[in-house]
C-alpha cells in the first residue's frame, strides 16, 4: 500500500472554559468544491446502494460524531463551516495523492470461526482501566482513503493522504472534541451540541457512547439479534450491515474486554465471514484478517489483527472483485479506506494526550 504519511499531531492540555469563539466563515477558494464532491459522491452511493454513509468517505462517515455530524452537513449545504478564527486555521484540500493500492490476501472460507474464537479469547483477557468521574475516552487513529474526484467534468482516482485523527469523548457521549487535518481547523471542533430538532442525541449502535456500550448484551447470540434488529433495512443486506456495525464498534469506540469478545463471537455467526491470510493496516503493520465481501460493490472489508498477539490493529476496505466507483475507475487492489488504531486511553481533560 502506498499512502503518504504526514506528521502526527497532538495537542497540549486545554481549558475548555477558554476555547476560542466559534465563528462562521466562507470556505476558502476550492474548499467548498472539495466538500461538494465528497458529499455528491456520498449521495450517489446512497442512491445506488440504499446504504448508510459509504466506507470510502471517512469525512462523512466518522469525522463528526453524533449531533456534530448534522451540524456539519448543514454547514456544507450553505457553504460555510464553523471554525476557529483566522484564515490559517481553515482546512486545506489535501485529496491530491495517487490511488492507494495493495496486494490481496488469500481467502480461507472456513478459517474465520476458528480464528475469531482465538481472537475472542485474547480479547477477553485484555486489561482495560476503569474510567473515573470527569475523564474522557481518547482515541487516536491514522487513516487514508481513495475516491473518484471530478473536476470540470473529468473524473480521476485520488487519495486523501494518511493523517492522524484524535477524538475525546466523555463516557456519556455528551461532551467531546475532534482534531483531524483536512476536516477541522488545527485547534479542532467541539462534539457537543443538539440535533436538528434541538434534542440531545441519544447514543445508539451507530453512534455509541462509552456508557451505552456497557448496556449491550455480552451473550453473542443476544448481541447479534440486537444488531440485526436495530440495523434492519440498512446497508447492502442484513449480514453485510451486521458485519459493518460490529467493525465500527470495534474500531471507533472502546468496548470492554467482555463485550469485545462477544462481538468477535457474534461476527463468527454471520454468513460469509472469512479469514484472509495477510493484510496490512494504514501504518504498514502486517497481520491476518477477518473479512466479508460486499457482493453489491465488490468491496471487501478486512479487520486486521497482529498474527502473534491477535491484537486488533485496524480495518481497511479494498476493491476485491470487479470495478467500482464512477466509470469503473476503482480497480481490484485499490484501498478504498484504511484505518489504524494507534492509541486508546482514558485522559483527564479534552485535548490531553496520554
């Protein structure tokens, strides 16, 4: 795979009472077109697949959590974005790199249950600290993606380069902060707020809080039934959506060891889940993968694990069968999205890093 790494960003401790005022600014030249292209690509994918936000667009899929996603979508619709003051603080269009590519690992159609059983046992024995009052769940990841970009009627395959994403969430999900180059200003944006109806968003499977995760059943059968029920009608079929939902819970939150083990055992019960003998995460770590092919678009989502410790390293989606994207520009071996987990920890305040 060939993403172009950049420098990891971290932030110093920041007193939330002294945050810069949030203002609305016109987007800089070219930035609105950038967001418009990504938004229109998402609309196209949704119309074609009747699915939830596409995995080849992490800006729309995971960049802004809970109600902040609604706020950002509204800002894009009118051509403004809430940022900290100053032109130098504005995001920059960095989606100019070449397409990300990889070699495809060999599939073992019968190996997934045995591998997931081993992974679940390893996960159940992991040590996770208990959150104290006032702490935040800090998650640091590195990700990149490839998508079709259209300028002046001409389409080409480009990548949004490897970059660091940092999020802080209170256990109840009501407070938080996000820093992500290209999506937020350097100081980041708040993840607090209400939805379009003025209500405080309630955590759910698609946008869970740390406290919400503690309410999920840890019996694999009961957990899978809940996932099937609450995601009914979403995505490209119930099995693909169940696999996607479990992957998001594993990669975008911090489940307890008991729940993590249950998620792996639940995934083993989903038809079509396979083992892949080799895969590489966003930062070049190699491992073995558990995967499922989305028959609709020919994309295979792979959960990547360290071959020795069975630690969950991250996830990627690759074009594995046929051509995808506008005009069939996404060829087999293209990395549509890749996401590596670097740090998960409890910290004492927003913008504090471990």
